[in-house]
C-alpha cells in the first residue's frame, strides 16, 4: 500500500514564511524558513494552497492574538514517547510556560527530562503544538527550531493577548 500524497503550501507569518505540509490524515509539518530543522518540499510533494486555507486562517488569527487553541486535524509522525510528549505540549495553556521537568512529570517519566527535551526539539508542528512554551527550569529561553528570537516573539505575543495577563 502506498503512502498518502503529501501536499504543501507556505504561510507568510510575522516569524517568516512557514512551510506547511500534510496529507489526507492532517497537517504533518510546520517548518521555519531557517535553522537546522528547516525543511524544503520533497520532489514528490504537490503544492495545494487551497488545501491549507483552514490552517492559514487559524495561523492568521493566532498571530493577531485572536486564537488561543488550534483546531486542526494533525498527523505528526513520531515514536510513542514523542507522541506522549507532544500531547503534553498541547495541554500547556496559552500564554503560560512549563519546564522540561514539568513535562517529564506530566507524562509520568520524571527521569526522562533530557528525552523530553529531545522530543520537544523534534516536534514537527511548532506553533500548532506549542513547543515554544517549554523553557529551562531556571526560566531561560532554550533552543527552538525557529531560533530563540522567534521563541521570545511567540511567548510575548501570547502573554500580551492572554486573558490572564496583567495589563497596565
């Protein structure tokens, strides 16, 4: 049996042109334009801008501060452990952060902090599955596929629009 056809498009965001990819199962990739994790469409992928209209609309609402939770069919491929970590990332509330240790505790593997960090770094759906909300135990902004400046931008955007933020 052959794999489903992969479609792709781009979304021009405040953090750069994001590559979007997916198939009949859902969105499987959001890639930043630069960095060690940057991806390019494979030769057998088909460009289908209309296929990603709902994704682009939700990203636009997110960057406008109007959307706090994405509602998209997702098809991230990874190990069972990675899937558990990515599911835990989805539970981090908009505008809040958690440490890698917090995520390890949430998935019931307190000694797996480094493995959680590795799984977080392999998240194929940044922004949608909010790996940017995971920070170092000391509050430092640790690595991010889009770069630390991008991570800082996303966290500030969320804190600015969070219904729980304190505004002066």
